[in-house]
């Protein structure tokens, strides 16, 4: 059951923060209840659902008018603020109901024309529905339980059994003017109703206050959940999972195969794998093929996930099997587009013929997306859909909208208008593993690549520091605490990266330590330890990375943080310079051997960077020994300026974007002729 989380003390805090104006205080409660709704994924998820409140406001002439505050496009209910509920003049919206029809473009235009703030976001596409229902506060959700109910073949009978005449049904119509008109009519024909069930779509309810509407929403959702719980069958035994090595082999090959359908220059999608017991039980169902062909739990999802998943059986994960399954999926999608495009005048732009979801027997469900966030959203939606399907089949059946309606939603003019209008970040879709990520240079590299859209696996032995960095970068990155010199760690780190993202695109071998001592007296143990960290660990990670890149078959890049010590040795730094010079040779050897596979190998030589290698104490000691201030010591280069960790990070980004550069070492030291490579 869903808990009612309304807290009077929290509600009062929202009101007090809004000031003394009664309308602002009521809007604050609308914000508070919206956040309660949006923070529960069993009510709405990822920007879905919307809320509204009808208030009084003063226009620019100082006249009091009725306004509708409704969720704006781009806002998530879970984090919404007052600005995310823009105000529209209500009277002109009410007049629109007299029209027989209104195009989507005209509807969006008239809604924007009636915003009190012209800079506000576009109001929800369901604004007219909120406007034409008279109650003051209205909540619209895609609650898991209501989606199950809405997709039952006997939805009317089931709804009547649960609610009597307190819930009225609205037949499926795409969101927009026609749906708003139909819903308003149903509301008027059922004055006793306390909510509307939009068949195949979702749920509306209302109340005189934000709390009343929220209370009703929770109570109605729990009533459906209770009804469904009485019909659930005993859970199936989870399907047996593939051994971890097989999974680690399959996912990169699948990622490369999907990209192959997209085209030679297309970036590979990112994956989000879910393999919990509930998912694995679902994948044990005998009717899996039929369910994969059914459709989505609510039409909104098709934009995120496509209409159907790709179903991979245990027999498919061979290279040929996956390519065949993807080719068949692409052919079916092309035929689906060709069947329905003529209804739209043949003018639509076909979307990529690849799945947004994969149901992989023995592996789990996989969300696919151009970014890690998109993949996560697809996977979240799929987990909800599996629950809807499972409960629906137990309660009668799962009968979503048909193919024509599905196509119309997927190719909705409001979505088609967005195509080509946004440019992805330069490294969007690239999975980047950074060793030594929690250090000064590693963290700067991580931040620079994240800013360019990359998804990061952060590897460092300092667990607290690497987790803090991951949290700062955001939930769509991952972290692994380990000692990279230990046997088997490189393979384990690669497996963790595959589980998190589906594969790898760029390895940045950054971890290292500057061990010191005069070579004539240097203990063998010190030299061996330095080679383990500064050379053999990069070798192990490079070999593990190449294995993944080869499985994907789409090239990739290895990047090494070398050091000026590799070409310009410093006194008492032989223990550091020797393995670094070996790493530089490794870089060139790998570039020579891997270039034919499209795998580029490059590196950065940096010097005098404030970091764990060059600590404040070391800077002070070196500056004193040379009779220089610390600032002059750090600026002891041709440019007479300190080189910072961010400058090193920029060099790594530049190399990552240099598509025709390999076997190259970029120097970042402000100018040091003795360390120049050419």
C-alpha cells in the first residue's frame, strides 16, 4: 500500500516560505502535495503526471482575474517549485470548449498566449482538461495500480466493483483538445464521481484543497492495489541467470550490434541492466512472447521505450543470433512505420529502428538510451510495466492501446517538432573509465568528461573519496573502490562497468604515484611496487579494456597519463620515471597493434601539477631548494604560468575528441624544452 505522507508541519513550512499572501500560500501547498506525488514512483515517474490549482491573481492592469496554475513542460513533480506551475488566464481557456476541434499547434499557441509570464515554460498538454474540470485542485497520475486497471479488458466492470459509481471512465483519446472535451463531458454526466479513469492512460482526481485531493488520490490508488492483491497468483521461480562471465561477454556484443543497426558513425547506446528477483521471475513466464508484442502500459511511455521490447532468448546471444534478432526487430519497425505514415500524409521522419528495451532471458531487462539518464528512465518504466502486465494478467488480461493509436502517440506532432532541435553533448553516449579518479587530476578529468556528456566509471582505492565524487557528478555515474595493483581487479572493474553501462568506450589510465629514491641505493621492493602501480596495472586495464572494445566492434580509445619523467628524468625520481617511460612505449606499441581495429591510443605528459604526486610539502621543499617562491616554482615554464589539474583534464578531452589521432602524446607543462617530444 502507498503511505499517505502529508505532514502538517512540512506543509506549514512551505506556506510560511511563500509569505502572507493567501494565494501564494495556497500555491505553496499545491507545490508541497505535487512533490509528495512526484517522489513516489508508484504514482508517477520521470516527469509524468501533472497537477493544477485555480486561483485569483492580478494582471498587468491590476485587475483581479481567475488563473489556472498547471505543471509546466520540463518540470518533474518530485522537485517542482512554484515556477513550475505557471499561471494562465482561465477565462480564454474556458471559451475554447465551444470549438469543435483545435489542432495541437493551435492549442499550444493559445496556451502560451494566455500565460501571465511569457518566459514561463509551456503548460502541460493536458492544460485544457485541468481547466475544464471545475474542482479547484486536480491531480493526474500514472499510478502503477491504475495503469493495471486501465488496461484490463473488463475495465468498466472492475472499476464498478472497486468504486461503485464514484469513478467514471473516459474512453481512450490522445492527450489534447479532444481528450479534454470528452473528459469534461464525462465529469458533467457523472456529478457523483470523485475521479476519472482514462482507459489505457491514467487517473484524475480532485478536491477543494491540495490535501483533500492528495488524500483522495492515495485512498483511490490503495483501493485498486487491494483489489489487485486479491487476484495475484503465486510467483514463478526466477529464470536462471547466466554466469557473470557470459553476461559480461554478451552485453558489449549486444551494445555493438545495436549501434550497427544505427549506422557506422552512430554512438553506441548506453544500457541500464535490471536483474532483481521480480524481473527474473517475470522472464520465466510462459507467455513472454505474447506479452512482448502487447505494447505499453500508458501511451506516454512509447516516447521513452518504443512500443515493444526486443526479446532475446537464451539461444540468441551468439553474435549471429543477436544480429538476426535486431535485424528482424528493425524490419518489423520499418514495416510498422510504413503502414501508418501514409495516414499522416507520408511526411513523418522515421525514428531509429532499434529497441528502447531488451528483455534478455538469463540476463534481465535492459533499458537503452542515448544517455545513461535515458537508459535509466526506460528501465524504470519497464519495471513498472512488468508489474502492470503481471497484475493485469492475473486480474483478467493486459490490453493496452492498439497499433494505430500507439503510432500516433509515438509520432505525435508535438514530439516530431523536437527532432533535430537539440544537439547532444560531444561525448554523450560514451562510457569512460577513469583510474585514480579521486585524486586531484583524476577528479578534474572526471568533471571535464561529465561536462561533455560522458557516463563515468570512477575507480580509486579511496572508497569515501570516490563515492563523494560520484555523488557530486550525479546518479548516472558509477564508482568502484579497489586497489588496481591486485590480481584480477582490472577484469572486475571492467565487469562492473559493463553491468553499469553495457560496455566501455574510453579507458583513462590515470592512477599513479611518484616513488622516490636515488637509483644507486633504491630498494628493489620500491622499484617493483612502482612498476606494479605505474606500469603493470595500466597494462592489465588496457588488456581488459581491449577485450570489451573488441566485443563491441566499434573501436574506442585508451588514454594514458604518462609524465614528463618518461622523457626528462628528474634527480631521485628513477623509481617513477622508469615505469612511466615503459608506459609511453606501451602506448605506442598498443597504437601500432590496435589501429587497424579503430582503437586509438594516446596520452598526456604533464608536469608540476598540484596533486597527490606533487603535494604542498613537496612544492615548498622544491621551491626552497631552488631559491624560488612557490608561485615562481610552479610557473617555471615558458608561459610563466602555473599548470592546473583542469588543464590536464582539457588535454584528455581534446584527445578523446580527436578522431584521427593515435600514438600521440600531448604535453601539458606550460613549456619545457627539455621535456619536448619533438
